[in-house]
C-alpha cells in the first residue's frame, strides 16, 4: 500500500508540473519585443487562464511533494527506479515552458550575446546590446556587469552561439537543458552520498532532487545554481570516493559558475588533508589540492578569454533589495524609525546592517569550515552555506538550496519537519510565475487555482473518510498504510 501511495502522489505531481508548464504560456516570464514569437504577449483572458492553470499546477505539485515527504518520513521507501521516474515526470514537463518565476534567464542570454561579440561582460551591461535582448533583462540588471563566474558565461555564450541572438525562445530552452544536466548530476550525487552516509536515499532524493525550489527555480527559472550545485555535489562524491583530484576540479568548476561553491571546496580539502597520517603526507596532499585548484582556475579563465573581472563583480547582487534579507530588512526598519523620530541616520543603518550581516555570515562560514574534518565535508559545507545565505545582504529563495541540497545527503529528516516544509511552500508562493509584480490576472488566477486544488483535496479526503480508508495520523513502523 505504501508503494501504491507513492505512485499516486508521483503521478499527481507530474500532472501538477504539466499544468504549471501549460499555464506558463499565459502567465510565465514571457519575453517582450517578440510580437511574432511563440511566446507572444498574452491578452487579459489568456493571462487569467494561464495564471489559474499555473497556480493549480503549482499547488498540486506542492501538495504531492508534501505528501511524499510524509510517507517517506513514516517509513515508506522509493526504489531507485521510482525516484528517477518521479524526477523525470516532475521536471521534464517544464522543459518547453516559458521561463518561470524570474526574468534572470534573459540576463544570461544577454551576457552570452555580449561574450559572443567579444565584449567584456565584467565591464559592460546588457543595455549595450539594445533591442529586445536588453529590453527583456530586468531593469535593475541592465547596466550591471555579469556577477557570475566565467564558466557560467561560457555556457551562455555557447547557447547563444548555437541559437543566434534573435532566437530568444530557443536560447531559454537550451539554458534549461543545461539546467536539467546540472539537476541530473545533483540527483545522482545526492543518491550516492546519502547511501554512503547511511541516510535514507529516498528521503534525501525527496528533500533535494524533488524539492519545489529546485523545480520552480532551477528548472522553471533555469538558474545557474543547477549547474553550480550539480558540479559541487559531483565534486563531493569524487572526494568521498578517494578521487580527490577529480573532486577538486569539479568543485573549482562549481565555484567558477558561482563563487559560494568555493566553501564546499575548502571543506572537502580540509577533510582530505586531515585524512592523511603524518605531517609530510598532509603537506603533500594540501600541495596537490592547491595545485589542482589553481591549475583548473587559471586554465579555465585563460581558455575562456574572459579575464579576472568576475572577482570584482561577484558582489553585484548584494546591491539589490530582496525582502528575504534579514540584515537589509532590519536596516530599513532602523532607518524608518530614525527618520520618523528625527534622529541622525548617519551612517546609513541599511549599509551598517548589510556590512554586519556580511561579516556574521563570513564568520559562520569560517567556523563550519574549520570544523569540516569533524563534521564531514557535506555537513560543514551545508551549514556554512546556510550561514552565508541567512546573513547575506541579498537573498533569493533558491539560495536556500546552496545548503539544503548537501544537508539532505546526511540529515534529510529535519527538512521533512512540518515547519521546514511550510517554509519551502511559502518561499515558492512568494514569487509570481511572471517573475514581476502582481497584476490583476495573477492575483485572480492565484485565488482560483489554489482554491480549485484545495476543494479537490477536501473532496478526496471526504471520499477517503466515507470509504473508511483514511490513514491513521501516526502510523507505527511496519503498520500498513492505506491511501485514497
């Protein structure tokens, strides 16, 4: 019966993903300036229908994920075949969909076009391109240089080289293919590490690979975190299996996509060095790791031809305001209180709190880095990255995956706690599928779509009660589970 319940929720999640994909054609982050494209600007009716379908699908996907987590926490097990089938059923329907929950993908396309023209993406912003490529980039990033590492820009340059600058739809889909490749690496690595760590592979897969933040933002939004996390987790697998040179190369490449992955590299390096006996062996291992990391870094930057400007632009996102940044929110509150009270607000409270948050996050990351030999590379990297995110001056919902994914491989059960699952659901629902501010179709569609799934959930629960198949609230180990 447990396997039957898993199959039911896996299928419902697949239908939810398909509904979300269909809804994106009316309510997604559609590009501007492409009147003849297949992702044309929808009229009010199509926008409303799309938003309703998108929110119905998203709600069904979230509900399915929640119920699967409950089953796995209570002792159910997913076979490896079922894990991959479920991931494919939930992720692949999003492949042809317009961008979802963010317009950042259009920044990637613009950066790829800039690099393809041999312009320095670390000095010039997308606005230099003009036309539809610049128009689709969020206004806050149009004049900003690329904040990503050279490997991320290389992927975007390769995509635009294949599709051409005028085929934005194809460029978005190819970026999503790259994101799915990163997701495949992530999923395989989570499965491998969870098995070796003694954790339940089914639970780790649910907490990491099937996480709605992964599906909504790494697949739907095609964020480069998919590639970063895929390479990072692959590197941790290689280091755990003793192939530390390969591991260091993969982890360095992850940091060349987005810099925070460098913390995982440091944790894995300390664990590898501490595992050696004798001073000279440790020094030799440390020298080898340093040589492999520096060699990968220099070779990649040299071959890319992009230079070292990314070292100066990685803090660019920190200058934007994101509501999830505790440090920034506290600073804004203090500034408002000071202004209302007539106090002198020099220095600016926002700047002060952002600086303190950055320092606190850095100290937290260094603390867990130093404890990596005792905690293990995966746990130390997870906790250190979460410390960085919680204290950062700019936080996006998908940043939580930096720490949640490696944490799932060693301790997935805390992530199955009702409070944590609620946080995930809230964070996913905080952003509209269009990636922009709310419109009337967005709000009405959200109410209609979520209400439809809630009514269906109530109806199916009532049917289960009427049939006498309602599962007990606290099943014990070995007790058969029954589902509608």
